[in-house]
């Protein structure tokens, strides 16, 4: 039995939006700052910018034609400026398309322009950098850098022997050392293994203040 291929509706945003519609980028920055400062964002604000984003796309005819296919779910793929909050896209009648069960909404970033310069010859230079903060405390809290490095080295072992890969695994995991490595040397690929902890007390306190 052959499977039916569902073709998404590719939505290409206009070029030079930053020049023709600078207010959209101002609204986007204001929205970002609200989230940064953990402010409550009213749905009306999201709807406002979402409807304005829909207006600049100017795809009412294409959208209506795609809906005539009567698909259970219509995939929508937006190719547009990554600085804009396309997740807020709001249709005048359908509402937020990202929340509507009749659609899926995803992004596709524009393909970068390929360089015309020839590729460099030689092995692939890889930096495997594992963070090692200064404030971990006692030796018992030390991160197991060697184990992480061993897994990567094992996976790339045959490429080392073929001379296809050259890897640097520094033991100094401070951020300042990472800056030095990237400034003084050239790498084709950088693996950054980061670590962190979740401060439940901090978020509990923030939530309590917001609900008072």
C-alpha cells in the first residue's frame, strides 16, 4: 500500500523586512525583554504581533488553497528572518496557528551562502572542551572529564589512525581558557560539554512573588 505524502505549505517571508517593517523588530525586542525580566505577557500582546506578522506575509490566497486539500493536519513551514517571533503567527480567523490542532508550525532557516573559496586540505580539527568551573567544591564533586573524553575518542578512533581527524581535549575547563583556544587556534568543529544545576529555591521564590 502506497503512502500519501503530505506536502507542507512553505511560507517565505518578504526580504528586507527590517527596512520595510522596522516596527515588527521593535515589537519583537520588547517581547524578548518582557520574557527576560520574567514579566507577565498578555495574550493580546502576542496576538498583536502575530496578526501583524500574518499581514506582511500576504499569503491569504495560498493559505486558502492549501486548506482545500482537507488534510487532517496541514504542516506550515516558515522560512523567514530568525529574529522575529514566528511562533506567535496569528490568522484573523484561525487564531494562533501554532496552537491550532489543524496545523503544525515550524521554522526553516534560510540556507547560508556557500563560500566560493576552495576547501582546506588536511585533517578535521576538533576541539572537545568540557567545562570545569572553579566553584565545584571538594574533589568528590569533580566532573569526570576523562570519561567524557574517552567516549568521544573511542567513537573517532579509526579516523585518528587514518589521519582524518585531529582532536584537542584540554584539561583546563575554565571559560577563559576556551576563549584563549578559540582566539589563538583554528578549529573546524567545537564540542562544548556544559554542566549546570537547577536552583529550585530561586524559582520557587520567583513564583511566590508573582502570585502574591
